[in-house]
C-alpha cells in the first residue's frame, strides 16, 4: 500500500507542476490592460483609467498605452 500511495503522490505533484508551468507561461505573454479617457456625466471632469471609475462615467477615448492617456495604442 505504501508504493501505491507514493505513486499517487508523484502523479499529483506532476500534475500540479504542469499546471503551474502552464499558468506561468500564460502570465508571461499577457499584455497590459489598455487605458481609456472617462468623462463624468455629472460634472466637468475627465480621468484616465484602465477600468470605469463607476456609475456616472462614460468612456470617451482610447485605447491608450500609458496612464496619462497621451500615447494611442495604435501608434
């Protein structure tokens, strides 16, 4: 019974190592999220953010490569 337990343990470790390797490889090729200009529907305000600042904001321009919304992603 000891050999069978050891075999299952090695199989589990092998599967976990394969999963970890796959996860790391996906993370290595992931691109950073784009930045967008968002304008408030309520007051005269505009921000640059990767995600919506919340309700009451609409996306007006983008995508950009930088956090200042100066460099368009296409350029």
